[in-house]
């Protein structure tokens, strides 16, 4: 069976987010046992890194950056 994991499932494992972490770990264990084939989207590793970095305080969240430079984001949104 092939399973496409959502980014949130990977984040549950990486960040040990409860109450979902244990269920998400089970999916990875099934993969290690060869019972399922696990796939992730190409963007997932980037998103996981960004969330992990934010969780560990290595960088500001995108929302914090948007608040710091509101005129930049206002201009971008007006281009649409």
C-alpha cells in the first residue's frame, strides 16, 4: 500500500506534537517494517525545517516577518 503523508504527520513526529505523535510514529514504523510505502510531497522537508527552526527559536515565524514589514506585503497583495 502506498501512503502520501501530509506535512502535519511528519511535523507530529519531528516536534513530538501530542495527541497525534504516537499515531504518526506508527505510520513510520509500518514503513520501516515494509508494510506500507511512504511518500511525502517535495515541499515537505522545507516546511518541516521551517517549523522546526521556528519551534526552536532559530528564526522568526512568517507572521512575525509580515508584521515587521507590512508595507512590503501590502504592495505584493495589491499586485493581484
